[in-house]
């Protein structure tokens, strides 16, 4: 049986664990871990050639598929295009949040609650932009390596 000191220690440890689980850092870590797991599963599926070849049958018209997907003829380049579009949209949303946070900060007129809210919005938006840029670099490096390098065109 537990004595009174052990029960207090267990109760205190239980309360600390509840605070950790309720903390935003733990939630962010959990979300990041989940997204990383999904990214690993998707990259494994994309890199598995049997999966990629099962998506296209010999009856498919490759030129029609390429035309319908914006000129992308294989699954990796299509995935890269879709992910880049998604990251571009998230970048736009983060930029709008920076503007909103800045306007809220300027119009707070010394109201400490609005100043803190604006600072929090700005901080999270900047962190979001950094994460988006890192994701953009990783996606283009990983999927670009599978496509034989980045597809760049030079004019001049």
C-alpha cells in the first residue's frame, strides 16, 4: 500500500504530466510528429516503383494525363507540383497573418492585451514562414533528386 508521502508524489507527478500534455509545445510536437510520419509514408509510397506503375495502366493515354496535370508526366513531378502549390498557399496565409498582426499591433493604442495578441500572431506567423521555407527546400531537394535534379530553365 502507498503511504501519504508517496501518494502526494504520485499526485504531483500526475499533475505535472497533465500540464505537459496540455502545453502548446507538446501539441505542436505531436502535430509535427504526425505530419512527419505522413510525409515519410507518402515518400515511401511515391518512391516505390510498383506503387507508381500500378497507378498507370498500359491502356492510359500518357499525353492526355500529362496535359491534364499541367505537363507532369510522372507521379513524383506531379506530387512536387501539388506540394509546391500547397506550400505557396500556406506562405500566402502566413504573409496575411504577418500583415494582420502588424495592423493589430499598430492599432492597439497601448492596449496591452492587443499588443500581446499581435506579438503572438507575428511570432507564430514568422515561425510558420520559416517552417514553410524549410519544407519547400526539403521537398524540392528530395523529389528533385528523384527526378534527376531540379528542373530549371534559363532564358537569355
